[in-house]
């Protein structure tokens, strides 16, 4: 089932998510819904809080949006940087429409998590996958990529959002 993607400035996007203690049918359904929603929105990653669920669950498929060959689902994901190297890349977000901005991230990371069967996952990532994992796991801590951009860019975007919200209310 396609779920609504919450948009900034929805306050639910700023909440730190709870760990998932048990992988239930509801969690599996949430993951399936998130995958369907991510693909429908042409995203390469989606975190549970973006669809209003306060739990540590992400789905990622960096083969997209053209292809859909590398779907990964992670429960209670944690990251640790591998080395001090950073990379700057342009990011966008399904919850932050009409904005793309350069964000600095770790070049390489180690992910530890569980899959939907409860199996432990440990993998090293670099490139687009490392960036996507950091972006999605940020969501689980209530952080959006716009929290990592310059104050000027952020204030310009905030002003634009206020204008959009005002226009919607006056309809």
C-alpha cells in the first residue's frame, strides 16, 4: 500500500525513532509499504518516520530510480565511519520537496543492522550507498539533510516553505 510521505516542516520528521524489539507481521507490512512508496516516488531510500512510523526501519535501493535490482531493508541500523575521509555530494529528499543541496558525508561507513528475518547484517559501504545510508539513518534520529546545509540556504528554503504553506491555507 502506498503511504503518504510526510513533508517538512511536519514535526514528526524531527523525532528520534524507537528501536524495533520484535519483527512482527506489522513491521514486515510497513517495510513492504515503504518499498512500494519509495518506488512510486522514484526514491532510492526511505525511512520509517517519513511515512509517519516512529521506528528504526529503512529501505534502500541505489540501483534506481531507473532500475530496481538492489533492494535492502534494515532494522535498527547503526553506522560507524570508516576513516576520516569525507565527500560532498548533492542530495535531495522525498520529505523536502524542491530542494537539492550539497552535503558533506563520510566516504566509507560500516552498517550493522538486522534484516526482516532477524538475521544480523554487517557490511561496509562507500559511494552512493554510503551517502544514502547516512541520509536515511539521519532520519531515524530526527535529522533532515537540510539540518546539514548552510544557514543561508536553510533560511531561504524555510522562507519558501512558509510561503507555500500560507498559499495553501488561503485556498
